[in-house]
């Protein structure tokens, strides 16, 4: 027989406290418990939320770095709950990104490096991003296209340009990192870039640059004459 944990009295439940006091009054575990809605046999939603936080590194930031599959490894969190959590974390990231992007204008490859280095320079795996720009070189959106080894077959123009078209971008800069720390472009980097530049010409959505982020340095295809 399953034993279910009694939830706190009405006024003390996270959802009721959120309506009464606002979300800032709740702990991270309580906010997560609201997203989870239910717990598991013998454990409340708050218990599962606490276990989720304990499974990773310190702070909520660690949750945002986990994939939905990684979130679902915590007992009591299946695909549906993991998807809700991942969606909420992504909304928070986009709100933060929009506030940051609104103040950013890209004038050089060094600006691109400063924009991405805090997030990409120390990653253990490659990430491929598209920076959608307006006609004044202002940042409209940072779009994550893929994680994993970069090659021309993985970075399909459809995925690269879809988000930029939705943002009515005037042009894009593509960016990825080298976990080795050496930003020297590989043969696959060059092949993928040629494919994207050609596709951008057809779409009238130019690829202004491809910046490879390394450890403390970068390589710009535009600066190197590789576009």
C-alpha cells in the first residue's frame, strides 16, 4: 500500500503563499514544488524538489544546465515534470537574455567573444549558436542550434536560419566553442561555414562571421579571411 505524505495546511502551501506574498517570498524548493504539482509515493512535491536540488551542484543555476533527461533521473520526476521544469528554466533564461541583449551592440569579433566567452569558454562539449542581429548590429536573440561535435551534416541551414528568420534578423553571426581551448578552425568548421554562407546568400540573410571561442582567445573567420 502506498503511503502519501499529508500536505501542509492551506495557508502554508507554496501555491497559496505565492498568491498571498508573491513569488519572491518562496524558497527555490517551494517554487520547484509548485511546478512539479505532485510528489511520489511517501514523499510530497516539496520533498521531490529538495531531492532534485540536492542531486546537482549548489544553487538553481545547476538546474538550468541540466537536460530534461538529466532532470528526470531524480526519483519522482518523469518526462512530463522534467519538461515543465526545463520550459520554466528556459523562460527565465530568455528573460535574462533579452534584458542583456537589449543593451548589446556588436561592432567587432571581440564583442562577439565577450558576449559568449562567459558561457562557452569552459564547456566540456561543443555548442553551436546563432546570434541574430538587427540592421544596426544590435542583438535580437541568441539561438542555441546544437550541442556536440560540429560538422556540416549536424549544422543544417534550416535549423540555423529558422530562428533568425522568425526574429526578422538583418544578418547573423554563428558561434561555437572548442572544449580543447584551441579555437583554430577544423576542416569540419570550414565546411559547415561554407554551407551556411551559401545558404545565407540564397535567403538574403548574410552570415557576417563565424567566431570560434577558445580558452582566453578566439578565431574570427571574417578577420582571418575565411568567409
